[in-house]
C-alpha cells in the first residue's frame, strides 16, 4: 500500500471554568424550569467563565493539558488554530494570544470561525498542514465564552449555552493509506448562508458596533440539524472508506440530547456508542466536541486505535463531520 502522512491525535485536554450554573439557578431570574430544560434539552447545568477569563485563558489550560497528554511542550508547537465565535478581541486572533500565553516559538496561529462547527472545520484546516508535513506539532483548540452572547431575557436561548475549552495535539505519522491507519481519515464540511436568520448574533464591529446577542429559531435549527448532519455523516464515512456502523464512538456537538439521539438513530449508531456531555456542559459551541472527547478519554471509554465519528452544526448555517482513528 502507498505510504501516506496522517494527522494523528496524540493528546487531548479540556478545561471547564469552576463556576457551575444549574437550571434552578436560572429559574430564579428567567421564566423557565429545571423540568422544561431537562425534558427539552437534556441539560442539567453549565459552566460559566469568570469575568476576568476570556476564550484565550480557557484555551491555554486545555492546550497545556493536551500537550501534557501528548508528551509535548509549548516549545514543540508550530501551529495553533483556535475555533471560536467568542474571541477575546476583534483582533489579534485568539490563537496568537494563546501562542504568547503558552510561550510557543514563532509559528503559525489563526482562528477559525464556523460557530458550533468550528472544531470540525479547524481539524480539517489543520490536516492541510500536518498531513502535508508543514506542521510537526499542531494545537487545535475549541474555546468559547458563549454565556457572554446571551440575552438573559430570552429563555429560548439563555438556558442552552455554557463556557469551556477543549484541545487536541495533532502530529504527522506515516500511514498505509488504509482505514486501519491512525489519524484523520475523512471529512465532510458544509455551509448554507441562506439560513443565516435561523441562528446568528445581532451585532458586530462592522455593523452595530456592539457585541450583540445570540438569536435562534430553535425548532427550525433542530429540524435542519437532524437531516443535514445525517447526510454529512454518511459523506464523511464514505470519504474515510468506512461504514458508519463500524465506528466505536460517536462524539457529536452537544447542543441537545434529543438531537444527539435523533441523529444516532437516523444513521444507525447504537445509543451506547454516543458520548454525551450535554447534561453537565450544555452547549459550549466549538468547544463541545473536544470536551466530550476529553471526557471519553479521561473516563477510559475512548481508547487509542478506536474509530471515532465527530459531527457538528451551528450558525451560518454550517455543519460537518469527521471520521478519525485515535
Ligand atoms: O449549537 C447550535 C445548534 N443549536 C441547536 O441545535 C439547538 C436546536 N434547537 C433546540 O435544541 C430546541 O429547538 C430548543 C431546546 C431550543 C427548543 O425546544 P423546542 O422543543 O423546539 O421548543 P420550541 O422552541 O418549539 O418552544 C416550545 C415552547 C414555547 O412555548 P409556546 O409558544 O408553545 O407557549 C416556548 O416559548 O417552549 C417555550 N420555551 C420555554 N419554556 C420554558 C422556550 N424556551 C423555554 C424555556 N423554558 N427555557
């Protein structure tokens, strides 16, 4: 078989801010209830960053943990990609701030903005460097402070989101060009800008000059999510050359337990293969997949050599899926 270079995940790390906000906490000042939130979303609680913690601060801790797991140090890192929709500043990129805070040498650093799909998009972008031998040690990070975008008077959105960061280290390794190779094996990325009005932030530096608030037509997004994600999953599996049913773990974006289960059912994945953190983390946008991966690795379910399926959907609309062997 032909030798190919693969981008292999060699370390995973996550970070959740200490402060926990329960559904009951929210029900004290929003017209909602613990029962409604649990039944409609599966969420029990979410983490909230302190006022002095920005996306780069969460990202740095997740990255340090991922580097430690990979047996690498900041000195080894030559590429940093941060998927975020809540950057510290309009510019510089959060990735450049992470580079400085970690003390990495001069290299490549930039952000990817695809909202909740950002981590899947960022993995694909990083693969373009690592699998071409242009990066020897890449950090791909999803980091979000989504609670900063909440309108706390909008019960349809403010109960859904939380803050956190997850990171992976990607390194090049020789593969055989076979599905037994470790590394990123297949992708499907999608966007449909005509659906912008279903999920967006109603402000920004180039329009209102304000940060804006997240707005969502939840039930419309829900419908699109189940149908579109299923198509992308099949396309990513085909790109990787594996049947969907052969994946060991399904690690989806954690927006809503009903979406996770609906998608798994639709593509024929056993419910026991779904890693779900939605109850504890809520929707942490681009951070949710690496945080769920970190959880699965930490609790011993997800092991090296296993086949993983990641998927996400978010504002844009954007969506996508990735198949990788850990
Ligand atoms: O990560 C980006 C992708 N985002 C998603 O994937 C989110 C997708 N959407 C969803 O998860 C769900 O649509 C929601 C959880 C947002 C909403 O669930 P739903 O079952 O689609 O509810 P709905 O929006 O159709 O609203 C049903 C009712 C409404 O009341 P009426 O009009 O029937 O009287 C809402 O006002 O539920 C009400 N409602 C609430 N009630 C209590 C909406 N939010 C709340 C709330 N507490 N927090």
